[in-house]
């Protein structure tokens, strides 16, 4: 039975490793990488390389920096999709105006709801600190926070990874309803 599994938490908490652990139970995994390799940034390249090295050889990798709803719609069973990460995907779309962003976000939710696949989504939690002092930082934080909250409403299971520990929020938490 298809599921939407949300794995969220702060930087370097173990989100990706937990999502990869969950995906390993499936025979066929499509890993959707949203990061764009930038050779002029060796530290970023190293981060991407570490993710690549952890992936089992039999996983298929799709590099999808922007067209995530379309990729979800194209994937066919039997497969599990692992999307890593929504924060990077949003960063790739920050130049979209608010109306286009709303349409893209709606397309994503629609594609997730209609997919016949289990989909594991990795999403960063960015709003636990100081409000960014610059508009683009606030826009990123707000878009990611809003999307993660919406995904938490449709996810079959939501995990919070923090300090290297896994909390199954679906078992221990009460969902907060979204207001229209």
C-alpha cells in the first residue's frame, strides 16, 4: 500500500540516513536528488559525494533540481521514491514569484496524493532559530515551513530526527489542523 513518509529535522541530525534506512526495505528505490552539483564549491561537492557513497548500487538516481511534481508523476510501480531534500528543492525555486510558487506547491501535493508509490520525503527544519534578517532568507524559511506543515497533514508517518535520535511523531504527537 502506498505511503507518504516525512522525515524532518535540523541540519546534520541524521535525516537522510534514516530515510535511506526506511527505503532499504523496498526492492526498487528511485533516489531523487534535488541538489545541483557546483564544481566551484568543493565543500558542497563533498556533501553530495557523501550522500552518493551511502546509496546502495542498485538504487536508481534521478537528479531533479526543480521538476519534482513531474518526476513523481513519471515514476511507476513497483518502486519507492526517496526525495532528498525538499529544502534544497525550494532553494532551487526561490526565484519563482509567490503565485508560481503556490502553483508548484499545489502540484507537488497533488502528485504525492495521487502517486501509487511509497514516497519518503526528507525535509529540513529551519525555523527553530532567529528570523533571518534578509528577505530571501525569510522567504525560504516560510516556504519550507509551510510546505513541511502541509506534508505533515497528508503523511502516513512523520519522523523527527534530532541529535541523532528518531521520534515517530505519528505515534506520539497530536496533529495541528491547517486553517484555510
